[in-house]
C-alpha cells in the first residue's frame, strides 16, 4: 500500500532486495515477472503508471515508466510464449469502464 516492492527468496523471511517508495507512494495494484525474460518485471500503481524493472540493467530503479492517460487501469496481466525465441511479450490492461487494452513491450525488455 505504500509503494514498496520486496524481492524474496523462498528459503528466507527477509527480502533479498527492497525498493522503498518505488511508485512515489502510490499503492502497487499488480506486479508480474516477464514471461520471456526472467530479470524483468512490471509493476502497476494506483495512478495507472506502469514501471518496468530490468534487474540486469539497473537493480536500483525502474528502467522505464509509462503512464496510461485515458481511463484508470485496475488490473494487469502479461501474455507471451516463453518457449518461443521470438521474444513477443504483451501487457493486457483492464480499464475501469470495462475496456481491455493490449500493448506490446519493446524487444529489449522481452527478448530472452
């Protein structure tokens, strides 16, 4: 609820990494690892901002932030086929009035 993100290892109760205030204090609504690139994850905050984290590029801050300007985004899921080498990765965004939007991610964050 405070915008912090913690990365845990299954064998420890303490986080391996913790990013405080990673969304400028906005609650994190959804967080999901990329299906095609294991070091990348996406976070959606309550203000409809999507943060892209690539831990191989920068493990302190998100590498990109995208604001969805129209309707409020209430849910996020990723789609892709990890067994295929094409690196195609998409974000499925559910907006408040019931619309579904699919956006494809740049190859540099999707390619294995």
